[in-house]
C-alpha cells in the first residue's frame, strides 16, 4: 500500500513539474516576466497590423503606441504604411489602459501589465500608461521569424517589476557624450524595462549643463562641451515618452574642480583652477564654512530644480579627501567653534545645509554612501557603491536606498557576475519586511574614464540587460545559461534600435590594423578583454588623461569575450567525460586557429603602430594553442602527460595570464584546465565566472 502511495506521489510530482515547466516557458524574453503560460498557435504579424486603444487615452499613451509601431516596422522590415491606430475593436492588438500617468513621472508608479495573445488577436491591459509601455516591449520581444512569416506565440503573461527603481547612470563629466548617443541608450533602457536615467553631469573634468544664473560654470568648466538647457529639456521629453525618469547629479563638495574654474571663491583653497585632465580623487572641495557657498548653491539648485522635473536631486557627496579642509586655518577654526570633530562631521554639516536647500526647492536629496549620517532626515535616499551590507545599514536607520555595488559596468566584469549580484543578499536578506521596502532597487553605473562616443555602447550593452533582469524579475530567476542565451538575442534586438555595441567593433579593428582584412586580428581580439576593476591605471605605461584618444585594442575589445566563455564551457564538458557531439572538434579547431594566428598577424604588426603593443599577446596566444593541442593529444591517447612537460606548460599559461597592453587573454584558464586534465591533476570545480 505504501509503495502504491509513493508511486502515486512520484507520478503526481512529475506531472506537477511538467505543468510548472509549461507554465514558465523558456522564451527569449529579457527581463523574464513574473508569470507566463504558453498557449497553442501563433499570431501572424504583417503590414496590416493595427492597434486600438480603449479606456484612458492620453497623448503619452498615443505616442507610446506610435513608437511601438515604428519599432515593430523596423523589426519586421516593413514600413508601417498600413500599420495604424484604429478605434475598431477588431484591431490586431487592443490596448486597455485604466488610467493615465502623472505630469511628472514618480518612483513607484504601477508598471504591471497583462498580455494575452491568441491566433486571432492580442490584448494588452494595464492600470497605467507605464504598464502599457512595458507590455509593448514584451510584445516586440515575442515577435520572431517563423515558417509562416513573422509571428508572436499564443501566450498569457502577467508581469510586474520586483523593484520600483531600475536605473542606468552615465557619467558625462569625464568624457562628454553627445545627445544622440544618450538618446539611443534611452531606447536600450526602455527595451529592457529600465526606468531611471541617472545623468552624472559634473566632475573634476567637466561641468556639462548650461547655467544661465552662473554662466561661467559651463563657459569655463566644460571645454565648450555641454548641454544647453533646451537640449536638456529635449532629452527629458524623449525619456518621458519611453517611461524613463531623468535624475540629475551635480557632485559636491568634492569631485568639483570644474566648478572652481569659473568660481574659485567656492573652493577651500585659493585658485586659480583648471579643468583636471587626469583621473582619480583630487584635493579641491567646496568650502562648507562660508555662507556665500550656500547662497550660491541655493540659486544654482533653484535653477536646476526648475530645469529637471524629477522629484530626486543627486548631490554626489563621495570621495572627499579633506586635504584642503585640513590646510585651511579658517576652516579648522570653524570646526572648533562648532564642535566638529573631524572632516566627516564637517561634511555632514555641509550635507545638512544642502539638504535644506534641496528640500526648499521641492526636491528629495539623493547621494552616495558617504552622505549617510543619522542627523539627516529620513526622506533622503542613499545610493550604495559599497554593497548590500551598507544598503542594509541605511535601511535599518530608516533610509531608503539603491544598490550600485556589483553593477559598475565600467569594471569590465562578466554579465554573469553582475547577474548574480543580489540587492537582498548579505545583511539585506535579514531585514524586516518594512525595512526591505526601503530598498528601492538599483542602478548600473557607466563611469567614463575610458569611454568615448565610439565605444560607450559596447561598455554598457548587452551586459546591462542582465542587470535589468535582476532588478525586474523574480529573485529566483538565476539560470546563468538561460540568461546568456536570452541576452545574446536581446543584443541583436538592441542593434535594431541603433545601438552600436556590436557594429562599432569591426570598424575599430580595421582602423587599428590599417587594413580591411582583419580576420586574424579579430581571432586575437575575440579572446581578449580589458583588465578588470581599476587596474587599467596601474598597468599603464604613462598616466591616462581625458585628452588621450581611446583608439587602442583595449578600447575596441569587448568587456566580455563570448568566445572565451564558450571555449570554457566546451572544455568543462570535454574534461568531465560527458562530451557532446563535436565538442572536441570545436576545441581542437579553436586551438589550431590560435596556434597559427601569430604567423598571419605578423604582416599587420609590421604595418601598424597600434598593433605593436599586442604582438607579445599574440605570441602568448599561439603558445597556448600549442599547449592545448598537446594536452588534447595526451587525453585522446589516454596517456598521462609527463610531470616535467606539465610544469613547463603551466608556466606558459601563467605567463599568458599576466596583463599586457592592459589586456587579458581570457582563454588561458581553459587551456590550463586541459593541461591539468592531461596530467590527472584536474580541479574538481569547473572554470569559475570572471
């Protein structure tokens, strides 16, 4: 009897697992929706596609549908001549919107939607225009090429975001980024349901917004590279049409040298000042002890509060080294008179005064970890670059917060590493329910020391799509292999929006090579990545500056090598003894290419100055190919590699792992694993994530 019950339970479990698998289909949607149920059949998409809006009709919703139809037309390669909005209930897609949106988009507005697609039509219902926008992006992702033409599968999706704040910060202070490039990145953000553009507008290297109240800020502090107020309004309107808020950041009291070029009286030491050309943390900081500083900031914040409609105003507040404060006798006397024990107390005094100014102008202050002090009101928001534990500390003290630690895309980490960063991990996982509500979400950060208008897209995309999924999808959506498969497809879709993360790669290599035949250079570049974290400065032969062109191999290669990741996967499969058909052939083919590539590249090394620095890297890659092939031969013969040979080959691998020309050969660990396997020294775990 017990065996019968057990068998029934097992059958029931299997059936339930099959039902759940059907209820949560694996589709190329990114971010993955909260709930999805595939049906039978598909909805054909053609030039007569039409959309009807029922319920609330506002201009923003109408514009969202127009943008959707334009993107759909581009996606299927058909001009939307016949695609139209109609009042007919027989439209291909019927949109039912319960309510419009506020005149100024707010954090926490409802972004949920329900999308139902059948063979005969589709219905998208949402409580707000924002929800419609998110659902329309999901619809676009569902449209694929089929044997009958373009179609979307029959499906029912109920979806809503896990976090209300899902952002991308772009630093335009260190390197100026033109408006058209920011716009196409806003299109990318909308495609993956990010909803906050954090605009880092002032730095030691540049002040990037026109100020009519204090014109010397942009006239003297920008090298002539700044956004007019008309352009700012244009970008804000562009973002709003895509359901994206724009939060400005003006860094103070540090990271502020560009302010002082035109207004040296703001600084804590006498001028004159010049725009910084190098990178790092610099001494200049605003003088927190002068009332004139706060009068200036009152007028400035008032002007910018009128320009930027969003509720939040970011003051930066990070990395003040205090050296100017320490060296100023008047500031030291002020600290003694006000019982300020250290520079942390002095900055807290400054932050409190600035918070009062920001609040006076109807805004909520936002700043980096360093501004967190219990004497500031709980209305402020903390953006954490230090990690979930710092975020949890703020939440326990009653402050709302955002996570950016783990989401710094300028660090050149893998998509996997970003993807597995969890805002609710560490001490944040132990917060009470009310405390967890104070964690609003997170932001990817694109700091701009080493980006230009040419390569910035490749530094942001497609990895930021993985971060977008982490912030939108359920916490248990963590299948890395699925993420990569879907991210690759989303990457191609982002190209249709005009992003150049893929298309800029080959032209940059051609320029470096001075030759149209770059097949050998591409074979090399495909397995390289820039050095990680902030080691680019440490591995530089001379100090980097904002004036130096970003036209080297390190500026062209991708942050994450798909070739290296796929090679590592094949090696793991091969040495595990569960080789899929063709695995060894693929590995051997790649190793042969890398071994022989040096000879093919030699003519280019002699022709191009820009390639000379990577010649030793090419030699190391060739040596890795030779070592890997020999290891494969030992494995094929079932013969254990001699210890002396193994020692020699591992030394070659260690040499190849060392950064050169600020680049890393990312296939070196895979070759090392083959050598270890040939010697019977195989590590028990597969190759780790980068």
